[in-house]
């Protein structure tokens, strides 16, 4: 599972996760070495930037929530800063400008501005029962056999649980968002969502005419995190945004 980071250490771990690497197209390499091959205390690490056809090795510094350039004053020279959020009154543009002059940093990336990260659940106290009863492997098997519109419907249902969704509103969203649904015959479109009630472990349940909700056989909070991972990594797609999600509420 992935959660919003709560400190610099959890920020680094999120960056190095599958979600972080696939979203940012970067990966952790190791500590910075000097010309003699000895580990340097600053900056934090070397990363491999895979965003361009020609990969680049860059010096990277992590900060959870910097409030001024002085937070980086002891970190030496680096190419890129990875932060979770900026503390007011500092702005991204001002931090960019000041770190370029102070540390030679050419890029500041704020993870909380990316929907891949700001939609993650808050980190909280949990118990092992939540994970042991999650049936996550079976959830993955089910969703990897269906198309992205069906997976998106499952994501929304889990994300809003225990609230319900309106099937007509859900179909309107799927029809607008996904060409695969637009190309279907009208009589076949209902199965995009309907198949989630028919799997060997149903993911949805019908409450009354037109009203559906997530079936809590699988913990909805855990499921939504796993489904987001499937959408982003296996389908290489974006998850429905908060506006899309609000639009299908019953």
C-alpha cells in the first residue's frame, strides 16, 4: 500500500516505490561519491532520470516541507530537489530561483501537486487484520482480466465507499471518458459495470434500482490503493480525478 508521506524518510520511500518510479520516470541509484569513491554526506543521493531518451544521472536532495532556501544551505550542490510540499509564504518559483543561485539546482518537483500522490490515503494507525483479510491477489486477478473502463468503475466505487453511486451517472462518466465504451452497442454498455457483480468474488453490490456500492468483502481503502496502482502501472492510465468521482455519487 502507498500513503502520503509524513516526513522526509517516508517521502524518500515513496519516491523509490514502484508508484514513484513509474510516475516520475526516475529511480534511486545510491549515495553520492567523491572522486576517491568515498560517500559524501550531501546531497542525499544520485538518481537516474529516465524522462528523456538519453538517461541522465543527477544529484538529488529530498526535503519534506521546506519554508526557505536556508533549509538547503548545508546540502551542497545538487541538480534536482524532490519535496512533498512548500510551507507558506514560500512559492515554487521563488524556491526554484533561490536554489539555482545557492545550490546549482535546476529543478524542483513537488509531489503533492501530482494527482498520483495527492490522492493517496493519509498514513494512520493500522492492524494486520486489515491486510490479512484484503484478498488483494484475487482482486488483481479479477481486474487484470477486464478493460480499463471496468477497472475505473471499481476504483471509484472503492474510493467513495461506503457511499453509493448512481449507475446512470457512472455510465455517463465512462461513456465520456473512454473510447472503448463509446464504440460499444448501447445494449452492451451496462456490462462494463455489471461484470463487477458477477465475478467469483463480487466487487460491487446492488442496493436498489440504479444504486450500487463497493462490496466490503475487500477493504475499500486497501482496494482503492491497489486499483490505483493497477491503473497507473498495468494500464498506463490516469485514475479518475476528484471531480469525476464526485459526479457519480448518488
